[in-house]
C-alpha cells in the first residue's frame, strides 16, 4: 500500500487521547482527496465495504489466525466510527461507500513501553470513482512489563513475541480508523490542547493563497504547484480560473489543469474535458488525465443536491 507524500490537502493536528489504564494513543491524519462539491460539508458514507482488510503486519505482531480475525472485523469498526461521527454532525451528506484500502501495523517492545503503530487508508467511492481519500495513523503506547524466563527464551528462538499483544494491535488499528472517520465526517482530527505548533490554515485560506500564487506564477513548475494547491482547496467556482492553462505550452501544466478541473468538479467542466479525451493524440498523458477528470465530473453530477 502506497503512502503519498506529495499531496497533503489537509494535515490534521495531532490529537492525544487520554490513556486508558497503562495505555495512551496519539492519532493524526490527512485528507489527500475530496472533490469540490464535498468540501465544507460532513461526508457520511452510506455503506462500508465488508471485505476483509489487507493488513501488512509482521508475524511477531499477529499470528495468521489473529490477522484474519482482525481483518474481518475492521469494516464493522469503521462503520461504527462513521455512524457515531455522523450522528453528531450537522446536516451530514449521505453518499457513497467507504472502503478500507489497506492498513499497516508495526509493533515493538521497548524498555519503558511497547509501541503499536497503525496506519490505514480509507476511500469513499461513488460509481467506482474515488471521491474522497484520507490517511490516518495511530500510535498506541503500553507500559512495558517484566517477562518470564520462558518468554525470554521464546524471543531468542524467534517464536511469536509474547511481549506483543494482538488486542493492543487491534486497538491501534481501530484508533486509526476512528481518526479516518473523523476526517471524513468532521474534516479534521479533533485538536488536542497539548498538540505543538500552530493550527493548520483553514481550507478557504489555503485556496486564497493558491489563487494569489496562480495569478502571479510564470514558470511552469510554479504554475503546476499553484494549480495543485487550488485543485486541492478550491471550490467549483474556481474552475474558470483553470481554463487558460489547458492551452499552456508545457504538457505537465496542461495535465495539472485537467486534473484540477476534475477535482474542482464544476458541472460545466464535462463540456471542456470530453474533447480532450480524443484530441491531443500526441499527448497520452493529457488524454488519460481528461478521462479521469471526466469520470469525476460526471460522478459529481450524480450527487444529491
């Protein structure tokens, strides 16, 4: 499962949950895609795909049986988290199917704590088109305990590590999914008063900066970056600003402009995108981007108003 680093449309503030017993959990997350008409609204998927989740976990953290049990249970955990968030949201938009595209679990004992690190990627799909994507991490710390001589021997023989708990691993994964649900429905992970640093800029402020940069940009790389930021943070009303860049000399800028139209998802964009799926025969990258963007715009047209 890939973990994109270039696109960070929203970086949620670190949230620290109160420890339960001897455990504490830190969560964070980021939104990497949300189509224009869904920005600024609570997104509450109507269903969760029930298929067992692909979990990348070491054999010392989870046995095959434990892995299978947790993989089967995670969709229900996401459904519970989404339902709880949606019930508290104002006018949530019921739309699409949430899908856990994959999770990763790493665990390791330390001198003071045993640490479980979970990461999950969750997407929302409408008509087989991804309309939102979020990534969330959870770090669960459990106070280390003394081990017996038999357990020490097991570790030396590379047998299943007795210091690692399948239940703590499961709880770390559930915490990551709860953070993903918070980003989908609320737009962010709830901030913690203990979180360091300033709060991230609101989406509207980031969109304003992108508009300013696009108006001043001249170099192709700068234009692409501004289009990228505008596509991630703007609204359908920003789509006309993108149109002049469909004729830019640089093919990478044209691709970025096409992608921006697909993410901003203004209803009329289909008329400008459809010809590009057949034209520019010498630019397969533009054709591919146009087909992707056109599918998004047509999907947006199916959203309930």
